[in-house]
C-alpha cells in the first residue's frame, strides 16, 4: 500500500478563510476536503494517510515554514507527497512550491498542482508541477489531472506536458533536426497562419489584478512605506543587490522622523543615485509621512519599511516579493501601502 | 499586494507601463531618480511637492477602483 500525504491550506482543510491564514502547520489523519476525491482517484493501492495543512500567511512569510511543514509530512513516513491544487492563489502556490522543493531535496517523490500563472510556480524549480484551473470552480478537472499525475509519480514514471506538466523541467540538451533559422521561419509562418501562441520559449505574461477594497479613512489606518528604490542604511550592511535582486529587506523606522542624507543611500543600479543620496526621502518619503502621521492624516505608520532594487528584477521574483510583502504586512495589521518606484 | 487586500498607491514615472501591467492605483511622479522629489525646486517647495504626492497616495488608497487608475497631484492643490 503506497502511503501518501496530502498538503492543503487552511481553507481546504476546513479551518476557515483569510481569518485563519496565520495558523501554524498542523495535520489531520486521512484525507480531508478535496483529498477525499483525490484518494478515490489514486485507486486501491494508495492511501492518503494524513493531510498536513498550514495558514497561507504563515506558510508564505514565516522563516523555516517549509521545513516545519515537511517535518509533519515526514512523520507519517510517506512514499509520496501531493500538494494542492493551489489554483491561482499566490501564497498557497508559494507554500506548495517551497514544500515540494524541500521534499524533493529530502528524497521524497512529490507532485504539486497550481495554475500556470501562479506566482509560486517559479520556486518549484524542477519538481513535477501540473496545471490546475485558475479557481476552485475547476476543482473537479484539476483533481482529475492531479490524481492521474500522482499515479504516474507513484509508478515512477516521468511527467511531461501531455500530463499537464508546467514550470521548469531539468534541461536536457538535444540536437534539433532543423536549424534555428528554419525553425524561426516555420514559426513565423505558423503565426501568420493564425496561431498567436506558438513559441519555442514562453514569455512571462502579466495578469489582471482585482484591485483591493479601499480603506475607509487614512486617519484611522496603518500605512506602510515600501520601495523598489534600493534605499538602505549607509554601507548596505545586508548586501542588497543593485540589479537582478533576488531578495528584499526591511529596516525599522519606528523612532525615525526622516531618512537623513549620509545615514541612508540608494544602491539602485538603474539610475543616477546622486539626488537620492542628497536626500533619501526623495525615494522613501518618510519625512512628510511622519508629519502627516503626527497631524493625524495617517493613523499610524508601519514600524518598518520594505525595500528591494527594481532594476532588471525578473517578473517571477517581483511577484514573489509582492506576495511576501503582502503576507508580512497583513500579519502586521497594515491596511494600505505607498510604493515608490524608480 | 492589491490581490491580498492591501490597497497600494504606486508612485512612478513610467505611467503607461504601470497601466499596462495592471497597477490599479498610480500616482505620477516627476522623475525616475526621485519619485518623491523634484530637485529643480527649492528645498521647501520640494517638500511641499512630496507632501502633495503622499496625500494623493492616501487619497488613492481610499478610493475604490476597478482598473488601472491614475491619480495625478492637482496643480492647484496646496499641502
């Protein structure tokens, strides 16, 4: 009997919605929620022995969350881990991707499901990910695909795009039968014939965002200042990259009234930082924000600012930063943000 | 961040780009190297401009929007 552990988020585990997004990893015996149908799809030779779950905010923003979740998974001695479907939900997708990558590194076979535009997809690396629908309205079809893919993974077979596989697969070099010039001409002809999606390499697509509800009144709100202008303490003590940033940082501003020249600098490589270094508030407007807070126009300024360098940042990383900033700010009770861009 | 329910005012210079990628609340700035500044002004005037920008940002996050919306600082607005 193949032992399977299933990972889902707090919502699909039946704990609640956004109000439970902060809960720590936990588990229930057997299959839960969508896991029940998944268990049927896996057939009689496999059993979902446990369902591990975690709050989306916790999973996406707490340091070491993936390792904690993996420990719970491993405690049931699984042969295979299945995570998702996460659909388009960014924090859930990120959690599944990180957990999947950790499981893979620990030698545990894994298969994950999420929508192909899920911002978490990039963190999955080369582990098997199959496409799900964009929302849980497509649960049934998504589970069908995930169940079929899981059966193949259990059997030790590789997944291909025929199975709905998305994301990176380990690159294998092959020799094409035709030259690039011939393939390029064929591609142009295919496009002229009406196939607008044909391509050898898919480019990142920008998706539609549903705007958040506005806040009632800034005078009663907690507002965060965030920036991609790479403003950091003088000396760049944490080594923020000037281009192609792979990380972001946070710095406390609780007792700080303004970012003084000389105390802070911009390390952004995409423009001349001389004006910013003369007055870092030209990038992060702390001086006026603090005054507005004192005057009562802003309820409260968040105690830290978040920063990265928006210079040649990959779309995938930028998406990830956005998800992580959102999770951190939500956990801290921040209700709105002012993001300065350079 | 907007998707997670945090209305976010984006202060930026390349407004059409922000619109294209779908940023819902956009406040146009005067230059890439100084999103919250304007070095052509005196120190005091620049600070007034910065105040106007941040106040506009606060207005943007308090306003319902359904698609990329530009919130320029009104020229006649004073800090």
